[in-house]
């Protein structure tokens, strides 16, 4: 379920410190160490899934929960009404730096437009 060499698995286990904003039986969420906006939370499955290419049908409850958790965290951090951006970077072209699936919840100011 976990990869002993993975930085996000270590954060989930408490071996590396983080600022937790949410936890349930499937997910752990914490503030990004290098925030791109006033709110920048990483929503991470407790199961080590490398990236979006490695999600299976078995993971559909986890994947769905990532979105409902994002809604709840956005509401908790009072950015739901103004809006926010949800991003999952995947692989080299997606500039994924940490090979453990994570959903970026970014907000607290208008996002750049257009994306790309
Ligand atoms: P990505 O490029 O989508 O893989 O995003 C990885 C994110 O993890 C980046 O935004 C980093 O700032 C963030 N990050 C890396 N190490 C840590 C850490 N120890 N605690 C919190 N966020 C981290
Ligand atoms: Zn991991």
C-alpha cells in the first residue's frame, strides 16, 4: 500500500512533518510547502498510487473522495464561493515532481488565465 522511499507516504505516516488540513480513512491533505497562491493544499490518497495513469477501477472510491474532500476543504478555508482551481499533474509533460498521486487545491486569489 505504501512506498518506503516516497516523500508523501512519509508525510502520511508522520515521518516528515506537514501542516494537516484534512484526514479521513482514505485521504490525507496538507499545505503545499511552496504555495502558488494564498491557499494551496495537496489532497493525497493514503494508498500509494504513482499517478493518474496508475488509477484502477478499484480506486474509484478514492478518486471520487478526492473531489468531495476538495469541496469540503474549500468550504472550510472559505474559498468555495469565490472559486478555486483543482490540478492533477501527470508525468513529464504534466510536470509531476512527486510520484504519488495528488490533487492540488489552489485559490484565495484569481487564477492565471489561460492555462497551459
Ligand atoms: P507536482 O509537481 O504536481 O508533483 O507537485 C508536487 C508538490 O509537492 C509541489 O507543489 C511541492 O511544492 C510540494 N511538496 C514537495 N515536498 C513537500 C513537502 N515536504 N511538504 C509539502 N509539500 C511538498
Ligand atoms: Zn507514496
